[in-house]
C-alpha cells in the first residue's frame, strides 16, 4: 500500500498549491465575486481618517474592510490656522497602518482624498506631503465645490430617485448641494463642521448659534429645498439619528435611508443642542468621542430645517467616498440599479442556481401582468430583487430558512432601498420558505411594511412557493411552465414532459396562490 501523508499537498481551484493543514481549503475565498484585486479609498477628513477596502469598482461596491480613527485634524484650524501636532501624529500613525492593511489585502488601486482641514490649514501641504509618502499614492485635496459634488454623487449612487438638498456635515465644513435624480447642481461650502464650529465659537454653544444663523441667513440655495427632502450625510448626524432611533423605539437599526419627518427632526435637534448630551436618554448608543460635537451637529440641523422647510430628513451612510467611486464608473454602469445589482450579486454567491433567479423575474412578470393587480415601477423593481434573493437561505436548516433569509435581507448592506422596501423583500422570502402564516413573524419587521406591501409580499411569496416546487430551484424549467390568469382563472401550464411534475402538492400551493389573488386554480398539460 502506498504511504499516505497525514497532510497531503492540496491544490486550489485555481491550481495553486494550498498551505499544509488539517482541512482542505481553497486559497481563494468562494464567498467573494471576481472583480479582480480589491480597491481602497483613504479619506482624510477634518475629524476622522478612514480606510475602506472594497471588493471591486462596481455599481454596488461591497466593503471588505472598514476602519476609522478620530484624529481631530480640524479642531484648531479656525483659531490657529494650523493642524494640531498631536492630531497630525495620530493621523500619520493611522495611515502607516492603513498602508500596511492595503498591502496585506493586496490592494492594487487606491484613491486618497483630503477635505476641509487639510485645504484650510497653513501646514496642510506639509502634512499631505508626508501622508503621500506613507500611503505611496497621490492625495487629492478636494475643494469645497468638488467635495459637495462628490457627496451629491454619493446620494445619487445609493438613494433611489433622490430629490432635494444634500448636506454633508464633516469636522471642518458643511457642504450643501441640490440633487434631482441623477442630476447634481452647483453647491457651496461653509465653515460649519462640528470641530470648526466649536473652534469658531470658543466652545460656547450660545456663540455657535449666532455663527450658524449668520452663515445660513439669505442663502438662496436653501429656498430650493422647500417641501422636498433633506439628505443628511456625516458621522455626527448619523450619531444624532442613532440616538433618535433608540429613543423612539424604532423597530429597525439600519441607518441608511432612516427617515425623520421635518417637524420631528426640528424638535429633536432643538432638544439635543440645548442640553448636556450626557444627560440624554440612550446616550450610550453614541460613541463617546462623538458626544462633544453632538450639540453642534444638532444646532446646524435645527437651523437648516427651519430655513429649508423640507418635507423630511433622510440619513445616508453614503457620501464623498461612494461618490468618488461612482464618478469613476462609465455611463452604462452608473445607470444600473444598485438594488438589483446587489441582489443579483447575492444571488450568484448564495443561490443553488443563479440563472433560476433571473427566470423567476420573467415568470412572475407574466403572472403580475395578467393578475389584475396593479403594480408600480418601484414595486416591480422590488419584486425582481425578491426573485434574486429567494434562494439565498437554502443551506440553512429547513426549519429556519425563512427566519435566516429574512434576517440576512433585512440587515444586508443594500442601498437604493428604503426601510419599508427592505421589509417587503424580507417578508416575501420568509413567506416563500415558511408559508403564509404570520404567527411566528417578527412584529417589529412587520411594523415597517404598509398593508399593501404585506399583501404583495404574501402574493409573491405564494408564487415563489409554486415556482420552487416545480423547478427544484434549478434553471431551465420555469420558462417552459408559465403561470398566468386566463379566462378568470389562475392557470399553471405543465406541457409535455413537465406534466409529470404535477400532483397534489403542487396543486395545493397553486390553490393557496389563487386564493390570495381571488381566482380559481387550474393546472393544464
């Protein structure tokens, strides 16, 4: 008998030798899409210095590593004209680590940007020169106008059909710009970032009130936001929104696309700016390092809402970094829907047959077109996204596939979708696995869905239950076994060799679907 080593040399799917070890593992992660080597963005802001490494340059880029350091570069720029030395040391130390991380992850392409503190400080150029040496790349010091434009592109990249004013509150400045769909108008920058405002006012919130009022007085741009949406970007505004989320008992803790009515935003920001942050209920959900700037951020938001009179405030986690990446895409890529792109990516990574997800969109298109149920364009895109996500939980235990899929979708890193839309996707796939009973359904998630969305989730969930029983989750079947409403009945066709796929179990599921759309079921061969 041949001598067998306990640790035989193993070869990855790419043909390279795997390291010796106990388990046979592929060298290349199978849970990542092949977009080539990772890319990175280093963002040197007035308050934080951040590294984000992405899977690739795509319409819906996925971060594979994200780290920030609150260096506070801009805390003394308004009063001294200089970046503080201790802040410089902290920032440069973090950049050393960031460069090493990029080398570890084999990043081939890096973009580095710097904002208000570095462009305003007299020692900014010297700091940037040293930072470029450490990062081994050119650092673009953004003008206020360029920063505003990229922030607006970040909103375009991750909010479906945006319309209103975008405000990006950093440590050193506030950028304001108008956006409508994919169109970005000219913007402006003001020295109202949290650190800059604190510095200008000598840490007096009373003086800060006058500074903010004077800076915003008479700005024509603000008038164009009346009755529209104000998109709030920036870490301290996100901290403010997180506090609001916890204080109000909001049932969902995903920050992107969190919506607050204008009246509530005004009242809450007024409260936060006038009291000691440490006395606020649930203040522990806010990073301790952010708390000193919370009242200044609230003050700026309060005055913006008063001046603009928007319909609502929407929080965005996407801003200048994502806008930069979006600006690097070609026109065809920019036009792609980020939600559908992300759902299709997850379909490729986690479904048994990714092509089956595409076939589901076509199969349900015909069902909806003939069902008599009206469907808006937004509802159609959500339905297509749900089709791509319908099989991502198949590896889970059968008793928990619905629950696991629901949690993955509800809390996934999707953009281009609001919270009710997330609830629709999660509920649809839950119903697809667990049936239409709502007994074990999370009331917190259901609370986000409108009655219409809940009804449509049940309809689509019931349709998916029919589809998967016919096709076993494999491609090549659904397009030959169409379903549609004809002659007032719900008709499932199983022609020729597909007739053998029929039976009581299929008919029972067809009958359930027929019941929720108010039809009688028929199976035809």
